[in-house]
């Protein structure tokens, strides 16, 4: 492989991985806002859950940033400002102060849907080496478990609100 082809392949890998870094930045920011804004009654079980999701995304970011560096890329700063997750997180403060538990969890579910979509897009990339693909699949699986937890809590809150 020529130097230019190798450079372009590394750049493509770094670009895909940086999208994952940014979506994890979004996720961290969103759950950090949620932890600070949630009321005490709803926060008793949700704050530790959200703190765990923050830690999860920080760990994922560390793993992903290492891949970017190995591929001679620059680590992305900031968030993935396109898509639903950013808008969902930006509206978290008003939702948390007025919407109650079901609304909080619904907002988080929307955010988790956006995270899942970015991970699926990354896995669609033909540029990823097998080891990187396996890491992304593993992270996506863990994220799916978190998403399932959020969705189950949201569904329970909706059922309780109806009764």
C-alpha cells in the first residue's frame, strides 16, 4: 500500500472513531446535566444510574481516543451537534424542571436512540479493521443494555402515570 493510500485509510478510520468520541461527549454532557437538574424524589435511583452511564461513556471515549491516536489522527473535541441527541440534551434542563420522571426518561431514551444510530453508522464503515470493529460492537452492546434499562424505567413510569 502506498503512503498516500495508507494515510487516507488512517484518516478515514480516525474520522469514523471521532464521531463516536463526539457522541460520547454528547452523552456525558447530557447525563451530567440530568444529574444536576433532576429533583430529589426522582433522583434517588436515577442519579446513580446516570452517573454510571457517564462513567461508561468516559471509558468508551478513552478507548476510542487511543484508536484515533494510533491512526495519527487528532482527537475530536466537543459534541456531535447534528442529530437528535444534541437537541435532546440541550432541552434537558427545561424538561427536568417541569416534566417529571417519565419525561426525563423519555428524553434520555431519545438520546440513547441517537447514540445507537451513530454506532450503527460507524459499524457500516468499510474502513474499520477487525479489532476496531470488535471494540465498537462491544461498546454498542453495553450501550444497548443501558438503553434497555432506560426504556424499561420509562415504560414503568408511563404505566404508573396512567394508573
